[in-house]
């Protein structure tokens, strides 16, 4: 699951051109056609893609909220 979040973070930062140490936020429509949903591919807004492992809790959450506006927040983990 961490690799999916790292992948999403990389795409988000590249898409928005952000390199802030505090994190980044994106709001947009969570979208996927039926095949994409089943395979774990979702898009947020127009330029960001999220891949998740089919059958995972995150996959189910994304499937349940497809078609809704969502907020994706990427921020450094507290390592203290």
C-alpha cells in the first residue's frame, strides 16, 4: 500500500509542479469506467492517476466513492 501512495504522491507532485515540504492537496472528481475500477485504476481531476491493489480496503473505498469529488492530501509521515 505504501508503494501505491508513493506512486500517487509522485504523480501528484509532477502534475501540479509542487515540491513543498509540507505536502500537497488536490481536489477533483474521482473517476473510472467499470473495467478501470475493477482493475484498480482511478483518476482524480484531469491529470492524476491512482493505482491500487484490487481487493484491498483502499480499492473498495475508491470504488464506493467513484463519481464523487474527493480531496487527496499527500504529506510527509511523522517519523518522530
